[in-house]
């Protein structure tokens, strides 16, 4: 692959799957703002009693990558960590 150009169809770079997402949360850091739920419902929820984040899907599908990344970057307490494997 050349910088700025996509990989040629059929090349190893073009057929390599995107890395899988792995999501983690730190409930002790969570301030209960709910931004994660607004950005990625189905991946995150909140406890009824105090609003603290609950992780529903630690390995969301590729199609949810953008919203999960938005939840991570929008978390005011930085309680969400997204890694790629």
C-alpha cells in the first residue's frame, strides 16, 4: 500500500480484517454522565441506582467502531478504554 492510496484489491493488505475492538470500563472513575449510552447504546448502559456505566458488549462488532470510539472520546471522566487486537 502506498501512502494516500488504498491497497490493491486482492492484496494481503486489502484482505486483512480490521482489528477487533475490545472495550473496558472503570466504574470507579465513571461520573455517570451517560455520554457513553448516548453514543453507543447496546454497548453501554447505566446502573439505575447511580448512573454508573455498565458494559454490555466488551467486543462490539466492526460496524459499531465509530460510535464506540465516540463514546471513549466523549467520556468526561475517561472511564472507557478501547483497544484493538
